[in-house]
């Protein structure tokens, strides 16, 4: 019995340990939301309890001057095929993107402004 305990201790302290099966991977940086890539059907969530289920957080600007994206509300999902052309859905199940609408500008990933002219829709040039 003493021999098996000593042998187990020697194996545990052996410098010839096998390589770990899973290589060490450093933590990745959080990726920010790129508002210029959002188009198609979008669901705007306003319930703060469901914020963690959303793709990003946005703020709706009162003027187009400070908005990152000018958004035109399409009436048909098939025509929402470029940046800034959104079809607003009533259900998150049928949406390509679910975005949380925050009332505070400093908590948002980006800001949008709803325009009435389709040709004005799109991203701001940075």
C-alpha cells in the first residue's frame, strides 16, 4: 500500500506532464456594433428587462445632425436591402435584428434619426 502511494506521488510530481488537450486562448475584446451593417427587418425593444437579448442599443435622435445612421422606414421587407433601410416588425421572432431603444444617449451604441426621404437614408461618413 505504501509503495502505491509513493508511486502515485511520483507520477503527480513528474516534470514530464502531457500537454494540455485544449490550448490556452486569451479572452477576446468585445466587438462594438457596426450600425452601417444593419438593414432588413428590425425589432425595436423598449423593455429594459429584455435588453440582454438584443443585438445592440440605440438612441433615437430628435435631429439628424448628431445621428450616426439616417433610417428610412420601409413598408415592404424586400425593399430593406441597404444600410439605413429598415422594415420595423412587431415581433422579435420575425426580425433580422433586435435593437434596444434607450432614452439616454450615453448608454447607446449608436444613434439613429428617422428620415422621411428614402434617398437620404444611410450611414454618415466618418
